[in-house]
C-alpha cells in the first residue's frame, strides 16, 4: 500500500499487535474507534442520485472526533467563521510558549493537570503584562491553542497564543502596542516560568499529581533544579496584518490532529513512511521511516483528556461579557460591528473547502444530486481481534 495511505489504514493494518501489548484509556479507545470507522459503512450514511442521469454515489458519515485527520477541515472552517466576528482591526501577534521536555514524564501520567497549569500560567502572564501601564495598561484580547507534538510525533508541549496588538483601558480608550513589538520576550519567559512552577508545586502539595517523581521529595527537588536551570522558551513571531491575514494564519494552528494524512506517504511491511519539517535544518522537508509500533505509540500519546478544551479565549473575548467588551473595543477603534447575517450556506461552504461544485453531477454536468436512501450503521467488529 504505497499510495493513499492514511492514519486509519495504519491502525487497521498494524493495530492488533500494538493493542496486544498496550492498554488504552477510555478516551484513547474512543478516538481509535472513531478514526478507524470514519467515513466507512460502520457509521452509516446515505445514497445520492443524480436527478438527470441517475448516477449514484455513496457517502458515509464522518466521526467528528477531534483527533481524526479527516474531520478537522469542516471544524476549522466553522471555528474560523466564528472568530471572524471577534477579530479587531489591529495587528496581531503570535507567541509560542513551550514546556521543557523534563516535564514529559509528568505529562504522560498527569496530562490534564499539567495542561491546565500551562493554560493558566500563560493566560496570567499575558494578562499581567497587558495590565501593566509600562506595556499597555488595559484588558487584552487573545486566544490560546494547545499542541503536544513535534513533526516526528514526539512529545513537545506548547501553546500558540494569538494576541491583539493593544488593550482596552478602563476609560474606554484603545491602547495600541508599539509597532512591531508587544511585550519583551525574556521578561515574558521569566514570569511565565515562575507562575507555572509555583502552580506545579502547589498542585503537588494538594496531592493532584500521580507521577512517581511527585511522591518523592528528593526526586521532586532534582526535577525543580533542572527546570530552573534553563530559560523557558517563549518565541515571538512577526506581527500579523489585518483580519484576513490573521484568519489565514490562525487556520494553520487550530483543529490540527497530531499528523495529517497528507504527510503519510506509505506503508512497506511494518514500516511507515511520512514527511516532516526538520527545524534543525531550516524547516526543510525530511522523509522519516518509522516502525508501525512506534508510530502508533507516539500518535496515541497526543490524545487529549476527555472534555479538555484545547482552544481557549481570554480578556475581551473571554466567555464572560464578551459581547459588551468587544463592542466597547470596536467603539474605541471606530470600527463597525460585523454583519451577523454573513453566514455562508452549506453549498457555498462545500464549494470553497472542497473546491468542487458539490451538488452538481460530475458525470453529466447537468443534474444535481439528491438523497434517495439512508445507509444504516453497520455492526462494528471488536477493537481487539481474537487471540
């Protein structure tokens, strides 16, 4: 199978040996089942027929699991449409906050706690800098998106922050960021590290960590010494332009699975071939050969805890009082409110995303497809085959 291979194919073809020696959590098992069943008879679907020439096509339902590479385009487009109504006519800044790899062991055991601490530390840091009159002196507007992987599917926990270039002052004025500059990165890194480590130590004292290192005082002190020894990476990318550029840029960092099917190039025996960007060599594309057992194990470590929100919004676009705060910001910027009726139809959406005239028959180019039958879901085989 050297062409058209996707993640589901790898799980179907090589999953049983891996499952024989590994135990899945409930959320990992749910993701596995969804990915394998996605757009297959297992989920059911419907039959469409051209009303002119009579040709038929079978369409199967998507699983809509957030870890499935097939299901992220539609979710991303819907999410970006909602964000379009929240963007302000100002430059935006992209910051990346990383966790040291020394914390990877904790993440494997206590991922929900560690990820929550990361969100809280980054949000508190950005809010603190924005409130400081030295930098801005108001309420910021920013979104955070969690990624846990590197291009080779290794663990690399980091948050992408998209921050509006300014803040809303208490008196209703808009305070703009200096051109090309938001906050000093070294200071951000130091404050972020301090907030995270304080919160991590408090979580340990509250007995919220299960990992062995948290149960032993000597191991804990050794871990903290290592974490304090190095600067924590906060990377600031170039400021972005207006809303259209921001949306296009943001789309690269939201609703991603750990690996896209486009990057998977093939399977030869038990070896998986996939493409990655090599950051050590100027982001050049690199071909990777990896055993299926290793590939599956690396992918499964990126399944998020059940119900965990990996994209969150803060400040002016935080859930509380968002409409009023955004209205105040637009008034300060003399910007019009977005058109609430600017919602595209499903047909227009499919034209744009799939780049096809979705309902027009490709055979006769005259008829349109209509639903003529429903396909009920098929019985799914057990996750683990017979011994």
